[in-house]
C-alpha cells in the first residue's frame, strides 16, 4: 500500500497557515476544524508544520497561555515529508523513529495533502480486515479431498 491510496480515501481537504499568522489564530483554526496540524505555506512553498505538539510546548512555556507569537516562531521548520509513492511500511517506520504524527505529502514542490498517524493506522487496519475476510472465505471454501469426512 502506498501513500497515494491513503490520500484517495482521505480526501483533499487541507488546512494551511502562513508564517506570519498569529499563533492564537492558528490554534483557533485547529480547534474549530478539529485538526491536529496546519501546513505552513509561504509563496506557494511548504516552509513548516504546526502541530499540537508545538502548541503544547508554547502553552507550557507561557504558563498556560498561547501568547502573542507568530506561527513562524513556533513551527517545525524542517518537517519530514513523504511522496505519493512512499510505501506505508516506510511511513510507519518514519513516524515511529521521528515521533512524527503528521507528514506532508509532496510531489516535487507541490503539496498534495497531509497524512496522520490515525490515517495510517486506519488504512493498515482496513487492509488487514480485508485480508482476514478473504482468508476466511478461502478457508470456508476449501475443497474436501475424496475419501475425507468433514
């Protein structure tokens, strides 16, 4: 299974922020849209990711307040990316090794979407469920050899 297959199922809604956006506005967007990350774009290019991890760090540092900073000040400015052709097992490895819950999907310099740890887990579970159903159907239809009793 490849990243492109997850994106097809997930759809193409994508939420972005600019580096100069007030952090509080970005957090409000994340809360209103019930999302855990925003892709940070500047002049059509991916320049960072803002996830709830960065927001929690800011809130902790500011004693419970988001503060008056911008997205640029707190974003991850070197996010790990994947391509549509990246295999799902490679994505899982990357997410686990780098503790990344959200990965932008890039085709050269074009942002195609973001996949989350949840998206990957859901895709793997659905693939395993399908495989289990097929195996059970195969076993149920197993031919009985001549001379054997059931």
